[in-house]
C-alpha cells in the first residue's frame, strides 16, 4: 500500500497518452484518459476542455494474495458508444436517456491476473468498474481477499464537501460542509473518514457528486482524504475497532473470479440543477429484472407510527398499544376518505417487549389479521406490513420465504423492514450492515420479496446505489436523519437547514423515506424537542423529497386541525413524468417543480432554512405554452415563523400561463406548495 501511494504521489512518470487510451463524452465536453506509471501502475485523469478536473489518480487493489497496484501490462483497448432511452417503472421522470461512450482497457498483471477496467463517459460525468477475469489465458477461477481498493480522486481544485462520517449510525446524521483541498496540497484536510456519497461545490463554482452504483456483492465504499487525494476506504468485513482509514490489513471483501465490482462514478456539472438531474447512477444499474413489474404501484401512506415516536402509543401490547384492530380500522377509513392508498402498522406482531425476538407471522391478540385483510380489500386501502428485525438479519433471512408467503397470503404487498442495531447479525456473524455480508443480505431480501410481489421500504439500509432500476420493488429507503428525530432527539430536533441539504446529498442516492407532513408541533411528552418548520415547509417537502412510497406521517386528528392545508397532501402525487430543480442552494433552500406522471398537472414545492426568502419562479417550464392553468398556492402567512407562528398560512387561487412569474415569500423555517392544473 505504502509503495502504491508513493507511486501515485510522484506520478511524474506517466507514459504519454495515445488517442486509444482516452474516451470523451458524447458532447465532447469531458475526456477521461487512462494513464500508466513507468512501473506499470494504473491511473486515470479527467478534463473538461483544456482544464484538468481530476489529475492522474491511482486505480487498483491490495489483496492478501497479490498486490494489484503496479506491474500491469495493457493487452488491448476497445471503444464503443451507446445511446438508448428507457422507461422507468416509477420515478422522478418517465424516460431516461443513457448516452455514453465506453473504453475498456484490458490488463494483464505480472502475477497472471487478467483484469479489465470499463470506463464510461457521459456528458455529465464519468464512471468505471473493474472486471476481475481470472488467472492466465484460461481465465482460471481465482479467489481473492481484498484488503483495500486503491481507487482515488485527485481533484485539481479545492471544494466544499457535504458529507457525514462513515460510522454515523444508519447514516442518520446532519450533513456537514468540510473543506477539501486541491491535489497540490499534501496535508490531510479532513481527519474523518466519510460515507459515500459526497457532494462537492468546487472553488470555480461547478459541482460534483461522488458515489457508487449497483452495489450488490461488495462492501459499501467510504472515503478518506489524504496526501492530496480523496481515497477509497471499503467497509471492513469484520467490525473494526478503530476508525483508522490507513489500516490496510483488514479484510474488506471476498471475491471469486469472474467478478465485477460496483461502478465508481463522479457526476461533474456546471450547475446545481444539472447535478440534481443527472441519471448516471440509474443508467449504471442493470435493467429491470422483474418480468412484469405492473404490480408495483407508487402510493402515499399513513401509519400507526408517529404516535410511538411522540410516545403517546406503544409498539408492544398494553394500555396504549398502537396497532390494535379498532385503531387500524380508524386509520384505514380515514385514508379511504382522503384518498391515501395505504396504511402502515408497526407493533402488530409479537416480539416488541425486548426488540430481539420478533415473530413475523404471529399478531398480538388485539390485532385481527383476517378482519383487517378483508377490510383492506373492501376499502381498497393497502396494509403496509412491518418487519423490525432488531438487527438479526440472519434469523430473518432464514425465515424469509415463510414470512413473505404469510404477508402475500394476507394481501400485504408492501413491507417496511427495519434493522435497529448498529452492528447486525448476518450469516457471517456480527457485521457492519454496509459490509459485504450486509449488502448480500439486503439484496436477498429484495429478490425474495420480488418473487412474492412485495415491495420494500428498507429502514436502516445500506446507502442506496440505484438498485431500484433492476428491482423496482425496492421502492424507498431510510438512511437519513428523518422526521422521527424531531419527535425525540435529545438535541431538540433537526435544525431548519437539514431539509435544505438532503435534496442535494442523500436524496441524489435514491428515494428517501423521510416521512414528511407533521401538522402539530407541540408534544407534551417531550416538550424540548420539536419540528423546526412551518406547516407550509411540511407541504413543500412532499415535492422536494422524492419517494414513490411517500408517508404522510402525522395522526389523523392532527391533519383535521388544518383540513384546508391537508388538501395538498390529498392531491400531491408521488410518481412523476418530469422533475426540475428550479432554484436552490445547498443548505439554504430548494425549489422543485414536478409533473404528475400521465397527466398535465404540475406541483411546485419550496423549502428554506432558518432564513426567510423571497423567490421568483418563472413558469416557462409548463409544457403547454398556450394553456391557462388554475393554480392553488399554499403560502406562509406574512407573520409566519417556525418558532413563533408555524401554523400561519394562506391559500391563494389564481390563473396563470407559462409566461407568468410567481413571486413568493418563505418564512424562517418555511416553505410553500403549489398545484397547477390546466383548463
Ligand atoms: C426505526 C425506524 O426508522 C422507525 O421508522 C421505526 O418506527 C422504528 N425503527 C421501529 O422499527
């Protein structure tokens, strides 16, 4: 490892790069070059026009068996182009174009190991993955124990990097801005090892997003910053005691050739709307593996849930038990009346007394599964099942088929899974959930669920990497400091800024089950903690935060305190034809417009941090330039403020055309929502 680092530092001896060792994006804007050191080390660089963005940066691996960092010989290269448009089963838009150029570099290591690196260059970024092919010309099957991946990123300029430390439990942290210095600076600029993804605001005003795609049988990547480069730190196989990114002898992954790693990718755009619009991650995942995915339907849902977090209900059976038959019936009838498609129930099954020994197929005695199944059928309101494992993935996995058969037999086709335990028990013993063994477990759950026509809302997940393209029954995931923290967090709840960071960081990795829509901010049980938002900010989240399973998380009685505002939640869809970030700044504010899938209605949502903000929104994005649109605006009142007057709002109705511009104000901690319908 030391030797490889040294080589990358003194990357003076790069061989000159012939045309065949480079590949440009379809629009010619970005160029990736494959480079080699004089000792056969492998590296790449990226330029935009004449300007280098990523200086020559090392690639390769350390394994227990062999060091794959230098002594490579290039045995050939292949180039190709690809341009196709595919249709999403659900998503932020119906159609996605996958347009890229590919260069595959065939390599032979001195040990005899054959490895290809496949590079793809898109107009908005670059990606690559390693194909381990085996040993010698026969490509003999070989087992390798990976101790580190050497993939690095030597950005030529400094950046503000939005990230969370890699050991943040369940990724439920506040994203922070850290300064990363350019490659010329040899000092480590941040001591933390960071989770993937990282969002970058470069010194020259451009943007970057560093993440991985198609993580299915490998540890999740993390990053540490040292010696002028952002370097990969794979999640260890075992529970490492030290957060020591330089420890190289930890086992990270067991692989057997032929083997393909997940994709590594960097989105590189000039503007924030372009960064948000990038679909590189989805394009790098395999097409849908479910032959007929028509049973997978986006829906809003409510749930017997918030009551447990504000501690007025309990998961376990007792006087305040939440998931009782009458309570579920009340929620389901309310959902029916208000056009909400499904209701989640947590605490319906035995095992909540110790959170360790869950029984996934035996209800508590006050939950009548057969009655509720029939009610669900007759009302047309789905039940969202809940399987909290307490982190015992091994036990859950052993029973998966019988658990999912039980749910399918009771007409339950969405399950929220949970893994509350920082270290989970997998088939391979205690492991990080984002280590290789955890990654395999989650994939097995998704594949099994697909066989039973069950969609998954994965809590305490591995950071999403776009697998929902292949398995669209993986509909949403947590992996975020969600709304529940505003019920009980000892720090008083998430600051207003938090929600204005997520659309540019966590949510770029995939749909999020944040659970928006709190309508009642006082909690007598935990009076020191609250939602730092106005009611209109809570509405704005339904458009700014994307999830095809979108929860309206509050209690029915709280929604009835503001029935006019609740109408927006009744109307707003969660499956989109098109999505556009109209305006925003990371950590300050966010304004999204989205067109409902299969309709010409548009929805706009805005959210701001602790600062009030006036915004102008040209409506030129409306498709029909000649139409008139009936618009309902849900706005913070002039004196609204998340601390003193969170409920103050107004509803304005007006007719607009695409030539109009809306001038709106968001209160401190506020936001807005709009419904725009052509007539
Ligand atoms: C943590 C999840 O994030 C939350 O939504 C759930 O209610 C509890 N675990 C119990 O499973």
